[in-house]
C-alpha cells in the first residue's frame, strides 16, 4: 500500500499485530519520518507493548528505527537497529 509521498508500508507478518490505517496512518507516518529525518516506513502497528503506535522506518543507510508514538502522534521513544539486523527474525537468525 502506498501512502504520503510514495512511502510503501508492508503489513506485519504476525497475525496478532494490527497495522495502523486511515488518517492515523498518515499522521503516524508523518511524525515518524519527521523524527528520523527521512526514510521509508516499512511496518506499522497499533497497540505496541511500548506505546500506542509503533512505526518502523528504514533509513537510507539501512538502519531501522522503531518510533514509538502516543495517541496524539507525539514521539515517546525510539530504538534503532544497525543495518542488516532484522528485528522480526527469530533469535540468532539475523
């Protein structure tokens, strides 16, 4: 699915995860990309264990940043994985 300025969002692989949709997706994407200074949104979810929304942004250098947002789309935290790390892979399967 394409949103915003050509940002593609992959749907989560885990059936227990609910992707962000509609206007909330646009607002969450804008907030996350503004926070990271660019990049492509590769995954979103509602009801993350750390925040209301989570947006995964892949940066130009390959690093992935999970941006945690509250219900008002304010950044409440983030975590960046080095390039080449797949934070969805089972332990030891990077």
